[in-house]
C-alpha cells in the first residue's frame, strides 16, 4: 500500500503541481523567474560551488534521460563489461562533481555573511532535497552497482506505466530502500520545483544562440504615424 | 547628450537627484546611475576602465567585431560563473548610520554616537571605501596613480602629473551612454535588454531579466548594475517617464553648472557595423560621420521615408548636441575605443593655468590666462586616451577652438586683446566670429530650452497606450507589477 502511494500516486501529484504552478507563476509572477544569482555579493567561493554543480548535474541528468528514452541502446552498450564499467565510472565521477559543487554552495551560503543575507527558506529546502538526492544517488551507484542496466529494465518500464496512466509499481517495489528514497525524493523535488528558484532551469536562454546581435524595439507604428501627421 | 567638462564644478547634485528619484530602494543602494568622478582617478567601480579585467565592450578580431566577455561562444561556461563580473567589493558596501541612537541613548558620561550599519545585512560595519573615495584627488597615491589611462604617458609625464597632483584634476560626470552599438544589449542571453527605436534609450525589461549577469561585465562603462535583492539588473533609464512628458532627465534638470545638453540627432544605423570596425585612430571620425545633418534635404527626405515624424526632425535641427558634436566638433565620445559608440559626448576641459608655484609660494596673479593649449597641465595624451582613442589631434582641435572663443570674447567684451590677434586665434582654430559667438552663447548664456531640446514623444501613437494606463498605479515606482520580493 505504502509503495503504491509513494510510487504510484506521489509522482502524479508532483507532476500536476509542477505543471500548474510553473505555468501560473510564469503568467502571474513572471518577474520572479530569475536565477537570483548571488555572485555579485561573493565572487570567489561561488566559482567552486556553481561551476562543478552545474556541469555535474547536467551530465547526470542527461544520463537519466537517455536511460529513460533509449533503454535498449543502453543495454546493448552495457553488454560489454568494459563499456559498462566506463559508463558507471563516468556517472559516479560526475555525481561526485555535483556533490562537491553542492557542498561548496551550501558552505558558502552558511559562511559568507552577504550570501546568507539573500538565502531564503525555499533555498534551504532546495539544498536539503538536492543533498539527499545526490548522496542517495552516489550511494546507489557505489553500493547497488550497475544501475545503468537495471534502470533500463526496471525504472524505465515503471515510468512508462506512469505515463500511460496505469501505474505498475511491481517494477520498482522490490528495489532496495535506498533506491526508493532516491525515487521518492526526486518527485518531491519536482513538486517543490515551481515554488523555488529552480524555475530558472525553464528559462535557459537558448534563443540567444540564434537571435540578432542587437535588439531595437519601436513603440511607434511608423507607417501609421507618417500618414496621420 | 553633451557634458561640457569645462563647466563642471563637481558638486554631485546630479548624482543626488538621480539617487533620490531612482535608486533609493533595497538592492539599489550601491548603484549610482549617475556618478561624478575625479580624473585622474580609478573611478567607480574601481578601475572600471581596465578591460583586461572586466572584459567590457567590443574588440576587433581581424575584420570581425567580438564581445570581449560573454559572446555566443562563451555563453555556457560564463553563465554558471561570470569570470569578469565585478563584485560588491569593486563598488562598496552601502551603509547608513543608526541615527536614532543619537536621540534614544540613555543618559551617560559619553556622547552618543551613530554607528555605521551595513545596508545589506543591517549589522554594524567598518567603512573601508565608498563611491568617490578619491573625490578631489583624495588619496591620489592610491587612486590617481592607478588610473588606467595613465598608461599612455611616459614615465616623466606620469611623474609630472602626480607631482602637481594638487592642481591638475577635472570632473567626469558619467551616466549610461545609451550607445549606438551597445555591448550590454548584445550580451544579454535573455534578450531582456533593448534599445528603443524612437529615442535610442537602452532599457532592461525587468520581467525578462533572469540574472545571467552578462550585461554587467559586457558594459565597458560599468553602467548596468545588478540588484542583489530582486535578482535583476538595472540601469539608467534616461528618466524616460520625464522625457515623455517633455521634462529633462533629473540629472540634467538639476545640474548646477548647467553643463548638460540634451537633444536628438538623426543617424545612419546602417553604418554602425562598418564604423565599429574602423582602426582606433579613425573611430571618432567614423562616429561623427554617422550623425547626419538634419538640415540636409536628402537627410530630411530619408528620415521621412523611414517614418520619422516632422516634429522629431525639427527638434533634431535645433539640437544642441548636433552643434557641439558635428557642427563645431567640440564634443568627443568617452573611450570610443570600446566600439560601442556612446551617445554621450564630452567637451574636453581646457584647464587653464590659474596659479603657479614658485618654491613654496603660490602665485595666483598669472597674467596670461590664455596660454598655449600644449601647456595645459593635463597632458593632451591623457585627454586623448579618454576622449579620442589616442587620436590626440581631435582633443587638440576642441581645446584650441575653446581657447579661440575665449580670446575672441575677451576682445569683444573687455577689449584688451586687439581684433587682429583675436581673429588670428580664430583662424588658427578653424573658427569664425559668428561660430565663436554661437559657441559662447550656447556655452554661457543658454536657457533651459536651448540646452534641452526634447522631441515630441508621440505618446498618443505609442503602442503602450493600448495597455491599461492604471496598471502601474500605486506600484513601487520602477515598473514592478508585483511586490519586488525574492521567492
């Protein structure tokens, strides 16, 4: 029963909250969509937190997405033990990079008086959730080995069953407790996401890459103006 | 915009007017959209002209123009941590005093004092530096000696400048230059920054700014500021709400020395890219070339064809900026080598010798107020580095003409200089008596309406009128449509 609530119901609540609140927040409080950078207040320690964390988390998340979208490709890659080892070690390396960044971020927020000034309760909640997530992830990778393969065989079908609106928790119910912690915490993160500064992920500035260099905006309709004056 | 540096008295009234109107809010305490620096000096933020460190503006890479800081190529590494962003240490930590303790302190043997407290944390703090810490050359061995513009001077020249530091200085009031080729706009990953077509004002859309901080390092003049509280960058808005109702911006309006001139110019935007690729020495000329003569029938026809209303063309014809920059060639752009084409021009200061030291005695009864411009105490190379990208001839021309106007007016009003000498000075400065009188009039006698020629803003035609005019009623005064709180 507990498994069903945590693995079959919680994901839906989290995703619904995520969708409704992000959209509503963007429409009603678009001003609040900001990365709220504190680099201006503290410029040195910031580098050792922000940079490793962002690179680490991007690669780790990408790994999860590939495992979800292309399980067969992952399995055939892992068929060769050396390749499996390469994948696992790379994953652990980037996870540790993420953790190093995260620990530096939290330390900086705690020790620097100016950074502390702009740290809110929602920031602390995000740090707590992220710490649980990254530490449990590393623990799984180290102690429950070869996750890239069993992610593809257990997690991926379960996620697809959720998407198809017929949740089948039997794929994941037998997994060890630490894996369940990782899964449940992930959906807690998704649920809390829209209430925190994490929303900056949704406004990454990709159009910058293909927009024109300069931006000029006219408030006049110049052709109409000419006709009427 | 034109600032006449020979008239600036360094009173900071402009800064205070701006501060009270726009930046008296949490997160903006440290911002001075308008500040006045003493030159030589390191300015605000400290050493802002050092682009090796801050990577502001554009650089020429072969025939291509590139942002020094966050270009499209560097967006991914720079977005997590901007390596060339100034931090609060490079500005100063704003503070206030606990004034109530002066009144509420319990009776005791000691005088109560008002302790300084940080405006960020609210905790007591030791004040180490502030804006204008080097006002009037205070602490010049630290500040003036580190002025990045002194690099162009030879060792003897540097020594000479510092040895007479107590006498050589001038003020440099600075606001956003509302550049033609703004590097802040070009660097904004969110596309939140834009230049308004009608008036060229460069603005940041507060709703679209996501605190990627690129503009702060990309602006070579360090005139975009990061609001640490709201997580948005802010900058001088040239008081556009005042302009739109026909008033001069607060800093212009309040200027005691009446050094500030405002007017629109017509320019050819198609030339910007080519002009920005000119060699350093030709940048001033390329910049000037883009400003078109609003009395030229061809220009008028072209302006009409591109939909510029007659009212705007008429005000361009009356613009004091056009006269100073193009007609008289007296006003020069600040650090045009950053290739952003600043639209704020400075008339370089003449700095006439008013006194001389002989041993320990200071003599202020100098006969010859109109000495040779080559003998001005600020070396021309220094002014050339500031206002002409090293092309000293442009500075020399502007100084010589200013001097000729003084000689001519001395002849007209006092009469102790004969007409022949005065006319010779004019000819040498490529100036005529009529032009000299016009320069004199606009410099010394200009009225409010002569100094500020504000074009009609056609508010009734602006598409903003489609939105509800009551939307901003009782808001925070800076375009927040919701309480500016963090979440």
